[in-house]
């Protein structure tokens, strides 16, 4: 999912609120969980801008797989406490009248329903682990979510209707299970079109972008209105209008605020089924608390899935091949390393996912670059040696300033001793393998365990080397003048020190 860094937090919140109040645009839905720049879930709800929040994503389930939740860097589901601390945030949102759903699927997941029995088992799992059932290992703690969002972008179109029926059957005893979905605007949707015809879905946030045949096109509302009328025909309670936040947030389909309020909303609001606006992933720009403590960060996104509807664009902001909108698409911002970098051969470990671009019907501006910050104090000696080298080296380059986003991420992460071994592992991987997608001369020769050497190509594919190239130049320059290693033997949790300059014979350019 391509991201852009928009305007200041107070301005964004004011624009959203102003739009809703002045145009009576209706309620706003948001996706939370996959953007490195978003605040906490509680802060997102505390803005008062949203009535529906979809926690994204549960990307692995079905066909005998162990269901796995992925919330990028917000929490580590494989740790002792996992993501159970989110229970407080979920209840905080619900106390404000916000409906909180779990979004299953996403643009880069492993999900597939093999049979009706499989659909029933997945429904039972969702009920016991996220909804009103009981399970000793609830991934988000004891909070009870309001429903399930279907963000199905791949696999097959089979058995989703049965999953919806099984889930809806749990609506009893005065507690309703809400069902929502996020199809693209070509009608009917290739993946969940059959499920939507069951009449069991409460809210459908249709994404009217990256598909010129059914979106707003430079002042021409004909295609959009034709598609909107088709979507009104499905037996869902409310239909939401999904739009990108700015021209750069998607390949095509942006609606200027003036056109939205004068040409689009006055027409679609006439329908009793119009529900409101659908936003993309939440960002830190709507979190006042985040502005006080967190500088802007690149998002943690992995490459998009290659599973997409033939002839349409993926939700990550890339227009269809040959589309005139392709010239306006921008490259995604470089992501950060995931909280737990993937280890070769380690199956089932989550990584950041790709879904939809941030979308809200307001005109936003790019965030200006932050002013230079004063160099931070020397890293604490208690940190693993290679991490102290990392901070010292990265702060020595003008092009990799202490206020650089990746540096800020590392500095904040190192405040927690639990994160230090993970980052040390990432550093060892980066130093141990030349990257085929960047200038090999800036990488140190491989000198660590072979099991670590497969990690760097994944960083290349994720786009991390935009930042890591600066980092590695600094590290290579620093190895000869690095701080003296500790005289005592490192603890079991500390990472081994980088060796002296490796011999040229050890270099590999594969």
C-alpha cells in the first residue's frame, strides 16, 4: 500500500471534522493496524472522527493453517503477552460509541476456504477468539469485538457466503455480530460478490479508485454514478464511499473537495442506503497524542501480493497497466524493518502487510521535512555492542541525520531492552549479505552465519535499502574507527560484536 506523508495532525483533524460538519457527509470508517505513522487505537478513536474502526489484519487462516494476526509494529503476537494489551484500547473505542471490527484477509496474506466445513471452523475460531466466545488464547485479550470485516483480495471466491452465514448465526442473546466488506468498485466484486448477495452484511465500504470505469474522472461523474447505482442494488444496510485522500494517494480516482461537496455528495446522499465516507489506513496525523512524542516514520509495508483481479488495480495505489493515471502514481515511502525480522526457514512469523492507501475526502498537503535536530547523547553502554556501533555510525553522516526517520525508529526501539536483540539480529543480517538490488560496493563482505544471509534480499524487496544504503556506508566507514568493544563477555541476550575488516576473499556478489 503506497503511503504519502500529509499535513500536520491538527490540520488534518480539523479538515475532516469541518468536512463532515459542513457537508453532512455522514459517518467515517477507518482501517487501523498497518501504518507505522498511526497513533494508538485509543487515540484514533479519541479524535471523534470515526464511527467504525477495522483492525487490520488477520491475514492467515483457512485450509488447515494456524490463524495468525498481523498488526505490523504495534505488537508481537508471538511474544508472551502478544497483542492482548489492545483490549484496553478496544474497550476505550467502544465506550465512545465506535464499532470495532477485525479485518480478515488483506492484500498480502495466505487465506483460503477449502470447503463448507473449513468455513464453519474459521467462523468458530473467530467467534471464540475475537467475538463473544471463549478461548484461553484470545490474540487481542478479553475485549469483545463488534464484528468481522471481509477484505478479501485473493484466493478464490468460494465459501465466503458460508463463512458469513456461520458468523451471523452467532448473533443471539441480544448481541449482534456485524459483518462488513471492502470490495473494489467494479460490479460485482470478483471475490465477495456472492457473499454480499446473502443480505447479511451491514456495511460495505466500496473503493471508488484505481478503476477508471467506475470512479470519478476529472469532473466527469457519469462512470461513478453508474457504478454507485449498481452498488445500491446489493442487499446491504449501508454503502460507504471510499476515496483517496490526495491525488498521490492512489493511481486515480481522487475527488477534489469542491467537487465532492458540490457534485458527488449532494447526489449520493439522496439514497437511504448512503452510509458515509470510507477511509484507508489510519495515520498518526489524526492522533494528538502521537504528535507529542513520535516524529514521522516511514510505513512498515511489504511488497504487494500478486493476486489481483484481472484488469483492475491493486489497492496499494498502483493503477492498471496502461492506464493514463499511471503517470501520477508515486513510489511508496521506504518502510521500516518489522518488529521481528523474518528468519530464513522460520514459518508462520508475521510481517507487515499491504492493503489500501490512506483515503479520506479532504485535500491534504505533504508534511514538510522536519528541521535538523541536535545530535542525541551517546548510546548507553549496556546496549549490545553492534547496536552502539549502529547508532554512533548513523549519527555521523549528514545524509543520515539523528532526526532521520529510520534513526528515530532505532533510537526509540532501543529504549526497550526487549527490542535490542531483534534489532541486533537485523543489523547482523544487513552486514552479512550483499544486496542484489543496490550498489554492492556499499555492503560489507558476508562474515556471519549463512542462515542470516538470506534476509537482505527481503529488505531490498521491501524497499528498505533506500535508507539502509546510507546506513551501510556509515557502518563500513565506522568499522575501522568503531568504539572499543566491551571488555567483558556479552550476556546471552547481547549480540556478538562485528569482526574486524573482513578479507576480500570472503566477499560475495551473488
